[in-house]
C-alpha cells in the first residue's frame, strides 16, 4: 500500500490541474490506521476546494479513492485535508461531544445530534468512548441517521 503514495500523489496533482486549481499536494500513508492522507495547500483557493460544509472536499476524496482503485486494483481509504479543515472540524466535533455529554450529565436527559456525516458521528463516538458515564448510539437510516448521547445505565 505504501508504494501507492506516489500513484496517489500523481492522481491528486492531475485532479487539481483538471480543476484549474493551483496547489501543492503532499501524500502520506498511515500504517497503523491503513489510511492515505492527502494534504493540499491551495492558498487563495482553499475555500473553493473545501466547498460548502466540506462538500467539495468530500467529493475530491471520493474521486481520489475511485481513481486509486482503478489505477492499482485495490481499495484504499483516502482522507483529504485542505487548509487544516479536517483538523479544525474534528476539534469542533470533539468540543461539541464534550459539551453535549456535560449537558446529559447535568440534566439526565438524552441529547440528539442531527445532520452529521458518518465520519463526523465517528469522531463524536470516539471522543466519548472513554467516558464511563456516557454511551452514544446512532439511530435512523441514510440521510435521517442521527446520534444520541445518553447516560450509561
């Protein structure tokens, strides 16, 4: 898998060129989590590559995943980050998780978090997994899926 970083580097650069976007790309492979990280520094075009609520960023990530599969014949998990957007989003979600858990502990009432993408729900689940008083669960299907934070019984 690690050898595929050069392939993914080339594919990322070609995709940016096709999008008429200037930017530098750095690709790495995390052995422990088995994930490719694509970091794009796009300068003034950072917002354009992130898009509304990260939708363009998610699309770029999906496209690169498909292109990598087509090129190498193997699926690899690809995470794209532009201008530290992912890190800022994860920090925000972790803070949201902690404040929601605090509210649950104070009121004893379950709290629901809506409109989260699967990766965002995962960040909240992981952020609260160490809290012995709290349990999280996802309910619903597809676009209607949401996360519930409640007291562990």
